[in-house]
C-alpha cells in the first residue's frame, strides 16, 4: 500500500509540459488575463507553482495585474498560498505598492497577517500607512 503522492513543484518532466508551464507563468507575470484564463479553463491548475513555489497568482499579484489576479481567484486560485520562502501574494503586492491587487486579494479572503514577512509587517517596514489602515493595523 502506498500513501498519497506529494505535490510537486514541477508539473512533469516532459519538455513540452515544462515549456507550456513556463509560458503560462510568463503570461501571468505579464498580466495576459484572457490567455491565462483560457489555459486554466482548459485544464492548467489554478494553483500551478514553479520551482520556487510561486503560483500564477503570486506572479500576477507581485507584478500588479489586478484583473489577472481576479480571474485566477474566480477559477479557484488560493489567495493565501505562500511560496517556499513563506511569502504570500498579498505581501508581494504590498511590497510592490499594488493597492488594487491588495484590495482584490483581501476581498478574496487573503489574510494580511499570514506569511513571513506578512503583508502587515511588509507595510510597516516600508511605511505604507494607507495599507496598514486598510488592514486595520496600527502603524
């Protein structure tokens, strides 16, 4: 009897699959919402992650693409999923000063206190008082 198969950061070892995954990550990074959504609708996992544990959502959030973030969330992406370094999409958006992305993630249930550093800690580090107010946190 065997246990469950652990989740892998690599979609497969097939070069074509790896090439497709790299393409979808680049689309998320660039905010190509329609194409990312089409790939997810066609079967690409909404929580697909790269070798660093960054999901499509993390890349779209970090690069300030609120529409892509929203589309991924609508397709089941996990708003609070941290990468291998413990960073969350909302903390990445705070770091980059992407307030619209932060709002979209909050609406989807992202926890600003989760992760290392958390979105709240990141906002404090970079004196983003407006975001601290949005989180209901003290500066």
